[in-house]
């Protein structure tokens, strides 16, 4: 396995598991989702992020899990960028979601490339 892919996958997994857990228990995250005008999505977002983070970890053994998890997280980050645009966040507010989008897009394309090579 490519070391850059391994590290990218691990960073994304750790970040999303932690962020997802924060969505479930943090008062700050409760306030953030209210600011996004999406308080009803906080728990669902947290659960999906934890599940995708676990999927990235499982992807070391079962590559299809990493492929699907990174695709799901990439889509989630596109939605996050749209929400931040909708609420007119400053540019700095977009940076974390953009970085996560790029990271997970990299992981996704690496697994797609592997499938194509095997095919």
C-alpha cells in the first residue's frame, strides 16, 4: 500500500471519528449546527462521520470499505461547503471542509485506481 494513502486514510479516519463524536456530545457542536440552521442534522451527521471513519479503518483490510467511506465523506464535505456558502461564512470557515474534501477525494481516487489496475 502507498504510504501517502495510508497516512491520508488514517488522518481522515481519526479526524472524522473525533468530529463525529463531538457532534454527539459537544455543546459547541450543538451551537454550530444551530448556526448552520440544521440542528436536526447534528446527530445524524455525527453517526455518519463515525461510521465512515470506521469504514476507512476497515478499508485497510477490506478496500471496498475505504472506497465507499471516502466517497461518502467527499459528498458530505461538498454539502458542508454548500452549507457554509449558504450561511455566508467567511472564507476561513471553508478551509477545513475543503481540506477534508481534498483528502477524501485523494483516498477515493487511489482506491478506484487500484480497482482499475486489478480489473
